[in-house]
C-alpha cells in the first residue's frame, strides 16, 4: 500500500487467489479507516487501489523495476522464488527482501544479480511504522543502496542502513528484550501483566 500511495504501480503476488484477495481486502480496510478518520480522501482511495494489481503468476513480474519479496521466512522457499524471478525479470530490476532474520548475502548468492540485491526490512504495521532497515549484502552496489534509500523516503519512511547480521538491529535488540522479560517472569520478579504494563507505560 505504501508503494501505491507513493504513486507506483504495484503487483501483489501470492500463491493462491484467496491470499491475494485477503491482502487486497486488508489494504482496503486500512484505507477505509483512514478515509473515515479524514487522513485520506475517497479520491486517494481510488488512486491507491487502482495502482495495485493482484497476481498469482510470477511471469507478471517480467517488467517490474523492483521486487520486494515478503513471503514465508524459509530460506529455501525464498531462494527458489528469487531464482525463478532472476530468469523472469529484466536484468536491470532490483531485488529486495523483507526478511527479518535471513542473511542478505546468502539470499543474494542464489541469484545472478547480487549487486542488485538488498534487504528492505519494513516494520509491522507497515503503513504506520516509519522505520525501514536497509541491509546491504557483501556484494550490494552503492547504486542499489542509494536507489532503495531514496525509494523508502518516497514511501514516507525513514531508511536506516545497517550491516548484514543475525536479526539485523531491530530484531536482535527486540529478542534480547523479550527473552529478558521471560527471565523476569521465571524469576518471579513480577507477574506477566505487571511486566507488560511496566514496558508499555515506561
Ligand atoms: N509479520 C511481521 O511482523 C513482519 C515484520 C517484518 C518483516 N517480516 C518478514 O516478512 C516476511 C513475511 O512475513 P509474514 O509474517 O507476513 O509471513 P506469513 O507466513 O504470514 O505470510 C507469508 C505470505 O507469503 C505467501 N507465500 C508463501 N510462499 C510463497 C511463494 N512461493 N510465492 C508467493 N507468496 C508466497 C503466503 O501465502 C503468505 O501469504 C518474512 O520474511 C518476515 O520475516 C514480517
């Protein structure tokens, strides 16, 4: 949705029609709420939804300038999809992965375009969260990093470049904190409700 809002034509691809419909419905629901709240107009809604096209065929990506992959967090599935896209997409197309944990260098190595491959880690819920972690693999070019940073800014996000490493920054720090909360519960330092309240309020 954020790409369509920024004026780009978007192809939303998934493996089954019901998943594509579910994705489009959740976008529509978010926009409807934004219109109700006066944050978007009915005209915005028409323009945004008009730019998003559902697809179940990877061949539809043949003219895409950029792929943003956000499929299940399984390295072999992601690599298989990127390998297919490598053959389908034009040679200038950039590939980005929204992976939370898989090394970008590893994913990039499954393609013939590691210089044009990058991590573009959006935060959930994407329309509301400003951060995009931009992660370069070992062979990602400066041009790719610059283009993706500028694109994230056009999507009204704040791109922050970090190095490739387990969990990058956001999840590496988050998971240490979540584990510590569980140790607090285990130690009997507080109830789970108290731990949640302390973290939310403090
Ligand atoms: N959920 C989050 O909060 C969050 C936040 C940031 C990043 N991510 C990352 O985004 C990615 C997706 O996470 P999720 O929580 O939405 O996962 P999910 O499992 O809920 O959804 C994945 C979607 O990918 C589709 N899919 C699976 N195989 C496919 C294929 N071969 N081709 C096309 N589509 C396929 C599935 O049908 C499903 O709709 C992961 O890499 C995850 O690490 C998730």
